[in-house]
């Protein structure tokens, strides 16, 4: 089993920045990819950014050039640096991990990001 704990959400004005962190614990050696999804009000959960071990990051088109995902396998931690935030980035952000072992997918509890205009 893998446990994911997020931190770093909050309220920020448009144009501002926030940095989210997600620490994994448990069977971390089984983790392949880690990343972030978000669920905006009234919308389905969507991919924000994902990075596999030793791989290149993959970003949603809407955040390219503004968000940066990074990962430290030694610390079992992934970060999401969010710059030039827009009101439409307001969402609950979920840490996500993909494992080679059942149940294969893990989610954090979510952290609220609110961007005011």
C-alpha cells in the first residue's frame, strides 16, 4: 500500500504562485509515475501533470509554461510549482501515484487551491 499526503494549497490572487507538495510513504519502491490531477467545480477530475521515474513530464495544455512538476525519488516526494495562476485554476488538487502492484492507482486526500480575480 502507498499513502500520499499533500500540502501547500491555499488562497492566492490571480498572477500569483503556489507550490504543492506530495509525500509518499509505504510501498514506495512500487511507484512508477507520480503526478497531479485536479477537479474544478462542476467538472470531472483531469490530469494536470505527471512524471514517470526517469521520464519527461507530461502537462495538460492549459498549464504548460505556467506549472512545473518535479520529483525526488530519494525523498518520495513530488512537487507542483504553479505560477501565473488564473481563476480557472481554482480546484481541488489531488496527488496521484501509479504502482506496479495492486491496486495500481493511489490518490491523496486533495488540497484546495483558490485563485481570486
